[in-house]
C-alpha cells in the first residue's frame, strides 16, 4: 500500500480504501480501479490523496464495522465543515442536532471497543475532521462514564463546534510548521472569538459554551505549563480537553508523523494531575489498543504479537515473542521487571498491524 497525492493519481490505480460522496453514498469500492471521473471527484472533494494498492498486493482485511467507520467519518466531516461555515458566517445552525444525534447513536452507545482509525487530513479539512473525531471520542468516553444523555449531548455538540474560531486563522499561520509566540497568541484569540459566536448561537443552552470555554482555558494552561484549578470545571469540559489533546497527538496529516494511540494514552496517564484518570481509562476502554494479533515492539527491541489482553491493565498483555517464541506475560513484574511495549507496529494508513495467522501457526487459537 502506498499513499499517492491527488496530482499524481493515474487511471487504473487500485483503491486500498473505499471512496464515498458527501452524503455517504459509496462511489468506489476497495480494489476498484480509478477512472478519470474518480480522479476528478477526489480533486473536487478536496482530498489530498488516496491509499493505493501495489500491483500484486491483496486487499487488506477490513471488518464491516471498519468500513462503516470509513463511510461515517468521510460523510460526517463534510457535514461538519458546512455546519461550521454556517455558524461562523451567519451565527446559525442548520443540521447540528442531527449530526450530534448520529454521532451519539453510532458511537455513544457502544458495548465494545472499536478500531479508531483516522483519515488523513489536509489543511482544508483539518478543522472539520478534528471536530468530528473529538466529538466521537467525547461520545464514547461519556458513555463509558455513564454520564446522563443531556450532558452527553451537550458535550458532543460542544466538541463539534469548538473549533469555529479557528476558521479565522490566516493561511500563512496555518501553513507554518513552527509557530512562534505571536502565532500562538493569534490562534488563542481566534479561539476566544469563536466562543463569542458559540455563546450567541446557543443562548438557550449556555452549557455548550461553558464546555468549550473551560476546555480551551484548560488546554491553554496545560500547553503553557500553567497551574489551573479545574475543580469547578464541568465534566464535559474535562472530557473535551482530553479528547482534543488525544486527537492532536494522533492526527494524521502530510506533514507530521502521528503519535500512536498507545503512546498518547501513556502521555495522558502520565499527566493524571491534569487529565482525569477515570476519563483516560474510559478512553482506553473504548478503542482497540492491543487486541489479540496486534504486532508490537518491546522496550528491549524485540518484536512480538499480542496473544491475550490483560483486563486489569490493558498496557500489559501476554505477548508471543518473535525472537525465541517465548510467551511473555508483561503483567508478571517479578519475572519480567520493566519489560513492556514500546509501541504498536502500524500500516501506512495508521492501522494496527494484525497478524492472526502468525498466532495460528504458533498453535495459539483466538
């Protein structure tokens, strides 16, 4: 699998991932060959490129749930982009309640972990996709924490609209790889102006702006190493702040290498004085970090496969080592000491490398 920018796409290239239109209707299935019309659609949608299969490469496995995740996120990001523009330009909402309801219906009532695989972002769709993934994370976390539906609804809505002020950030600042203090100050001011837009648009539901403004203050304090008493902050603001940090770390774009989900979770846990440990646990209980069959790199440099998850500590599963075919229970600290998982091995499109066939060959049945 390779990533090909839109200007380099050629007729006949095979798709590694499906393409949907703005309404979520399937345009091109995986393994289908690109047509001139398909290439034009990619350009019209503002997609920076596609994942393409090598000539003899088989189609990578994707579950029905993974495919639905792709469809939902592609279609919903377009809707959020339109909604944010309407809110920014006219101070009104059109389809926001329906977007919130669809996110909660799809991802705020799950009884199992999912593969949370983000799509590559461009500078044009970064704000909409960041808002979408934050909203989905908020839906999952609030569900795991058994937060009442009205508060879940406000938190997810706040996550969708929280970035509206970023639409005012000048392109020359957006395009910078390194931001100076003046750039950071400008971005913060844009975010604060966005809060004024949100406050005016949601006069009947002030809790939404409260969540946005408190989460922005929290994130600003955290980024600048400032102390902040968060005891009076509402739960939704703390959830949204955590979701924003997690998404910022794990986001895929064509400039920076994303942090893996497991590394991001470790980061949140290491700062439990700022990020509520119950919320971090709810996040880790919502997404697949180390499912059986996941390929990992250990802290001693060895590679291995996850055999069994550890219900008491998801970061310490049982591993099959590639080096000597040993089975290592990372939860047994008396035996293995500080040996642990350094990181998860990823495919080019940021999916965990899953090799269940290797487990079967080793005589381990899942």
